[in-house]
């Protein structure tokens, strides 16, 4: 370098270390996504215990819970226990594979498919009807508390990746 010109010297080792840590963070993003997925599944399952939607509003009590006692949407816990997540380094999806989940999440009308009437038992009595209107009882969704927890998980992971001690 010419001694007559202007120049400056920069130690690139800190930048190289930061880039290396960032690359490590990309490898850790799968772990972070899994941690967020686990937290969202726990939050969703808690809604069954609390009988609330993601915003904390109480579900309308089911006819079975009203007549027999117990909790709405948890007679067998099949729906609650089917809540799972799938994670990739860039995304987390929370859901269920139960076909009947949508009618509970969104509400709607149920009509018989292969018989003239729907038949089911409530409170020890058999009921036959042409249709049933199900109210929406949302259980899947992300609220502010879920977002805050996901954000904290991501921040903690980034701090670990960059060696920041808090």
C-alpha cells in the first residue's frame, strides 16, 4: 500500500466470527422452530383445559358437557391429543389430522350423509334430527402471548448463537 495515500486497517476477525455464528444460527433455526412448535402445541392444548379460544373467550358449552358434566371438546381427549406441529428451519405449522376438527374450529351445520336423520345420544337420551348447528369453538390460533413467547425463544436462540450472555 502506498505511504502517500490514505488508508485504514480493519480487523475482520470479529466480522468473520459473527458470520460463522450466523451460519451456526441457520443450523440452529430448526431447533428454534421446534421449540416454538412445542410451545404452540402446549398453548393449544391448554385451551382445551380452559375451554377458550386463542383470544381467551369462553367456548359455548356443548350439550354433552351441559347434560353429563365434564368439559366441552374433551370427552375422549382425541382432538386435544391430536394437536401436533411440523417444523422446518423457516416455518412452524400447528394442526390436527382429525376430520372433525374443522367443524369445531369454524362451526357449521352437520347433515346426515347416508341416513334420513342424524342419531346421537345426549344425557342418556337418543336424539334424531335432520341437522345440527355446531357453534365455532376455535382452538387453533396464535395470540399475543404466543407471539411473545415465540419471540423470546427466537431472541434467546440468537443470543446463544452469537455468544451473548444475559
